[in-house]
C-alpha cells in the first residue's frame, strides 16, 4: 500500500502513483491509495494524463505493509499505523516523529517535491519513466514549487522539470497555468472545505494551531467569502479544540500572501512574525510569502520563541 498525507495535494496523490510504479519496476507489489478527496488541480492532472484516481483509503487493515510518500508526520496519516509495517518513506519535509520497529528505507531530500526525489531515484537506478509517469512527476514539481516561484525550489528541481517536460511532451508554462486555473476553481466548495482544502496542524510555541493555505491565481474568489470563512474557522477550532487558527490566501501571480484575521492572539503572532501592522479590514498582505513550509511556519516558530 502506497499513500501520502491526509487532505492530499497533487504531490501526495501523484507521488503515490509514481512510487507504486517505481516499486513495481523493482519487482515489488504495490498499489497506490489516497487519504482524502482529490482537489481540482489533482483531478485536472489525472485527467490530463489519463490516469485513474487511486482508491480512497479510510482505514488501515491490520498488519498492512505501507510505503509512505510526501510526509513523515504521524498526525497526517491514518490511525493504526503502529499496527502496520512501514517499509519506506520518500519525502521532502523535515522529520516529524514517525516511529518504526526496525530499520527501513528512508529517502528525504531538500528538493521542492516528492516528484523530484522519485525522478532522481529513477535516474540513479536507470529506470526510464513512461510518458505518463513523467507527466505526473512534472506536475508534482510544478504544483509544489508554484512553477518555480516558491523558495523551496532548487536548481535541481528546474533541471528535472525540463527533462520531464521533454519526456512527457508537455510544455511547462501552459501546463502550470492550466493546473493553477483548476486549483483556483473553489466555487463548488463550502467555506469549511475551503479552509480545510490545504490545512495542517502544528505545535507552535506550545500551542496547537491549524494553518490553512489557499494557493490561487484569483484570490478574490476566497477573500470575498471572508465572513463565512471565519465562521467555519470558529467551528473547526471548537471541534478540534485548537488554540488558534491561521488562514492565508497565497496569490501565486503576485508572489504574496493575504492573512485573514481570526483572533487577537493570531493577529499578534502574525504582527510579530513579519514586523507589520494588521490591516483594519482584516486582510493583511504579506509580500514575498508563498510557502507554508519554507516561510510561514519557520517565521511563526521564530516569533513564538521571542520574548
């Protein structure tokens, strides 16, 4: 069983598909799964390359053998993982406390996406990806790097994207634009679904805080729902007994994030993290911020440590 994190994005879903394919090329049985509903961007990518969606996995059968991609955080995975045998992890995030009973294969690299790492593994093993697998890995890179706008992007990612573009016969810019247009389509989502579509919980300064991000080329679609989004955040905070919630709308084209004010404690943390004043309309622009992993969380953690 191969899968990524809950609330799956393109890298988690396509990464699981590609990792399962890689394992099969190495003579191992592997089936990809997803741990949640597909977002519009991922749906577009799978349709583009004529790939079926992985089956939804809501619970782990006892004694499962699992290969994990795009996370190593137990909180982002299914319950019952301690009753399963984890065989490998391929990821690009910092270590987050995953426990195993015996040594396993771990491949964690400071690249922008799991897709980048999977392609690097294939190059080393001299496994030539099919056009379909190349297209999925290219999509992983473009999604997680925001078409190379994110500070998580490395020169290696850019080189790999060019190589994969040639292998799958898909041009980078128009494909990225189509992916982002699909991602910006959130009209079918409820306010709660918008808040939760790309959301992770963190321990920041000893407080349990859910940090939600919407990456879009059309930020007004989300921001005009501000009051409904705040109501949804209040309900989520109560249901999950969170200390706080943070919600950012990342404007991909303008290379900035808009922070939507939720509470006085959240506002204080944001003001401290970026040394700015919170806008009176509750929508504060933070220039140059597009990455939760590389910019938002490190800045929040640093601010929380300051006296």
